[in-house]
């Protein structure tokens, strides 16, 4: 039983609106899964189903092999969660709220808490109503990272954080990843997932449209190649596997199918290569390809 | 000058455009509240009513609440004297509080929200906003004063003179301005908007208590109190303009002080540093119960105070109740239960009013759980091992507990004051009051149960529980006047229990209503434990 999260064909309707059509994915033990989709695609709904906050209409949803609705309390003992929008009681201080969350979770570590407060540069003595969005997010993150869990669920965790704090977050997540914990990282910010995730699950309009390891997914797409040659670059246009060619003087920029790379390069060497650049597809490209259709 | 106040008139124009609806409601509602009760007072003053009221209001407890009157003998206690005596201080207080909230809302609050920053980036003077807000409030309060004066005159009632009416209106308007300038000063001093509001209201409360003391002991001292400059004008009797002059001077001085303070501080900063909170939580907070206590604490304390004050207010009427009730036809009809002492009859009605008031608090608490849910406060807590049953039953437990304490405070406040003012003539003991109060506890539990039921199954309809309470209250209150069919009046829950101390205790109804309430709570729980949490709705 190495599956920490197992979701099979989950559906959810709100009134007439079908929020989740068919959500299927897994998170293995020790794996970081990036859960990608634009706003309103069903990421948060899926997470709420997993937390037992809302009840699915159909399908299987298990964490640690337990049903997320019926055995939610057993599950909650071993997970940490940070919502995308951390809302705090204005008349309590950040420190008080962190302590409360740690206590309600059960297994807290005082030293870890103080260490994280320092790392994230949070002033715990301030009332929560005076916190900015980023500071509220920090409170949520510190509370979640201070406790010992087997599964961490982060819903757009770095929204509102500045790049330095985002870096701190990434490092802390790498630590828990190194400790063999599983992480479900939902985001529409691609770069934050790209760095950490072993596996990507893409959701669109309540349906999983792509799932797999980042390298596998990259095979599906094209690299972007920039060439400067001595000969006429226009000749490249005739080769199969070259798409969207843009010429400028002797420079060509195009996207190339990975399986035809060899043919393309053979042709290019005949023209006399002066400069060569290849950029692997970013998640943005992946993403765009899925949303174009 | 340009650097300071440039384009204030533009900001004023914007405020009027933004606020015109609020201004109309403010002026009309407060105007009606201040001037509209003349017919009701004419009714009260009929026969021996005015004399009875005069006697009642000589009671120190009453003076400490409504203030003194310059009238020396009951015969001179005219309609105008009575109206100004009973209405002016409270209406002035309302005008003050609304102005305070408005001024801070447009100054410090906008600063906290970051709106000021945006406005300041244009060619707008550093203090133009404060000036614009003060001008707006001045405008509103002047219109309000005139509105009240004209309305009072329009009743064409005896002793409601034109001069008196204008002084009455001006006193309320100036009360608003006093509140506004105090608020403007504290908006500069305090570190943020909520502490500005809190400290301003605190100061007004303090002034009110100080004047209660000086009014009872030596009312010459009340003239040194800014709050005194409102009701010490004594409209319709002495018609004294002088306190208004003091108040005007006070306002001007305070505005200058506020501008100096504002000119010398940074935007977003105050003179009193932000108070540091606790870096770690107290043990008492670290549980669902502790958290719910904490987030409801302010509400609970203020409602508890309201129960005691309302109880004391009604209780203080007992002294001269007989005289008062007998001179008033409307009241007489409401309390005309033959063969039963007026006190007992009055108590049973007032107790119903008090306990209906008590019932608001548990509804607030139960509805709060849904507010917390829908505003995402609980998101992170749902993901812990805290169960829904813990969240639900902690809330219900807190609601029931506050009901029990609330009944004690309301009935105790009523009974304690009543017995104090009646002295040896009292036909009722404190325990009669307390028992009569707890006799109605099931009605409180019933609406709590109703709120719980709604929370479990149709949480978005939480507000309707208040509507039921109002409906039920109105039905009960006017039952004696309108001759309603029995089944219809029984739709009001307050009509089920015995009307103690007038009637004997009815154990069957007490237990049945309590059981029904508990069943509601359990059914509510079944819904709550099963339904989707509604986040962000």
C-alpha cells in the first residue's frame, strides 16, 4: 500500500453546476504531486473533497487507504493543510493562532514553530487584522509545517508571498520531501510546481486532462530551437517536424517534434551552424497546449 | 495652505455622492426617532400621567439614566419638559455615536484600507480629507437639527415652542459634532481604526457615567462635561443657548488640535504605538471551546451588559407604576387582567419582553458558526482532528449557557431594581422575578433549537430565525390589544408557557417545549454532520 492519496472517478455537483466530472489521480508515498489548473477548474473543490469538508457524489477518494468522508478524523491526524486563502480571527495574534492550529492538530513541535517564525520573518505579536495577505499565508504555512504529518496539502501556498519568502517555502518543502513525506501542491503558478513536483496532474473544467511525470509530459511536446546559420535558414521549413518557423536574417526560431530532432540537426549542419539554442518545453507550454483546444 | 487642504471641496463632493443614501437614512431615521414620539408622549401625559412620570423620574436611578430636569414641581412638568427630559440625552448619544462611526470610517478606516494612499498620490492636500469629512458631518448635523426642529414644530403640540424646538434640534446636532471632533482627534492619536473607534466610544461611555454621577449628586458640575452641553440646554423649559456655545468652542478647539496632530504624523501611524499582542497563546485558548469563547467574548459581554441595563431600566419604573399605568388608557388595556396585582401583571409582560431580548444572543452565537464557516475562518480547522460534532455541540453548549446566564442577568436586573425602588411596598420578592424569568427559558431554548435546525439543514436562512423571534414577540406584545384567535396567537412561542408570576407554573409546557428544543438541536446536528461545508458563500 504505497498510495497515500487515491482518487478514482470522483464527481461533485453544486446544484446544477457540475464542478468535478471525473477526477482520477494518485499520490504515492514520498511523492510531490503538482496539481495544476486555472482558477475555477476544480482544484480547491477536489481538495475539499479530500478533506471531508464536502461530500463527493460518486467515485473513490481515499487517503492512507481510508475513506475521506467516513474516516476523515483518522486521516486528519496525519495531514497538514494550508488553504489558498488563509482567513484569520482579527482579534487574535499570529502567534496565538499558530499555537491554536498546532494544538488542534495534535502533534506540534515548539522549536520547529519558533524556527519557522524566524525563517518566515513573521511578527507573532501582531493582531491578525493588521496582517497583509502574505503574512496571513505565513501563519497558515508555519502552523502546517510545525506539525508532523505524513501528507501535506497546500492550496496555492505562495500566493501573496514575496520571492524571498517563496524561496524559504520551497526549501522547507524540500526538507519534508527529503524526509519521505507526501505532498499535494495545488497551484496555477507553474514555476513553483515545476521545481518541486515529481508528478504533474492537470485539471481542467473538473476533469483530469493529463497526468504523469514531468519528463514524460515533456516528450509529448516540442522543444523550442533557435539557430543561426551561414546558409539560408529558409530551407529548414521543408523538413518534417519543424513548426512555426520564424526567420530573421539568418536566424530561425521554431518548435521541433522531439522524434524528428535528428533529421533537423543533420540538415542544419549542412547549412553551417553558428549558434544553437534549445529550450525544453516549460509547463507554460504544456499548459497552453491543453487550454488551446 | 494649498499643501494642506488642496481640493478638499472635490473630496467633499465625492463623499456626498458616495454617501447620499446613508445621509438620507441617517437624517430621516434619527430625525423621526428624535422628534416623532410627540404623539406617544401626549398619550402618556394624559390625566395624571405627567405627574406620575415626574415622580418616577425623580428617582436617582432614573436621573442617572436620562438626566435631570430643571422643573421643580410636578405641575410644571409639561409635555415639552417631559419630552426633552426623557428623549434628549439618548437622542444626542445616538447622534454622537453615528457621527463617530462615520468620521472614523472616512478617515482612519480609509487610511487602514489603503484608500487614502491612493487619494494622496493625486494633487490632494495632506489634510484635505479630514476637512472634507468634517464639512460633510457638519452639513449632515445641521440638516438633522433643522429636520428635527421643523418636525417638532409641525406637531403643533402644547408647550412644544418654536424656540424650544430649535434648541432641541440644535442640541442633537451639536451632540453629533462633539462626537465627530472627539473621533477626529483620536483617529490621529490611535494606531489604527478599530482602536480609534473603541477609544472614542469608550470616552463617550465614560462621559456618560461621569454625568450620571454629577447629575445625581450635584448637577452644577455636569456643565463641565462635553456630554452635558447637549441636554443641559433644557429645551421647552429654560431654553438655554449657552451650553451650545461652549460646545461650539470645544469643537473648534478640537478640530484645530486634530489638524495639528495630523499634520505632524505619518500616514498610517499614530501617537500611541501599536500594542503588542501575545507571541504565544494562553492555554485557555487552545481548544475549540477556548476559541469559540474568545471569538464570541465581545458579543457576549456587551449583550450581558445590555440585559442588566434593560432590566434595570424597566425595573426602575416599578416605583410609580401604579400612577403611570392608571393614567394611560393604552397601557391600562394591556395590563387589565382582573383580580391580579398590577405588579404581577406588569412583571409577566415585561419579563416576556426581557426574555425575548435574551433570546437574541444564542441565535447570534449559533449563526456565528455559519458565518465562520462561510468566511473560511474554519478551513484550516476542518482539516484537523476536530470533529464536526465538536464544532456543533460546543456552539450549542455556549448558546445554551449564555441563555441561562442571560435569563439570570435580565430577571435579576429587573427584579433587583424593582425591589429597590418599591422598597417595602413590594409584593414580589427577587426569587419571584428569577423564577418568572426561568419559566420562560424554554422559549429561549426553542429559538436556539430553531437556529440549530437551520444551521444544520439550511444554513443560509439563519437570519430568518430573528424574523421568527420578532414575529413571535410582536404577536405576543399586541395580543392583549388585538383580539386574535387562539391558534394564531399560539404560533408565538412566548404564548405557551404560563404567564408567571400572574399564573401558576405549568410543568408540562415547560418540559414539552424544552424537549422539542432539544430534538431540534439533535435534528440540526444530523444535518450539520452530513452536509457540505459551504465555504466562500
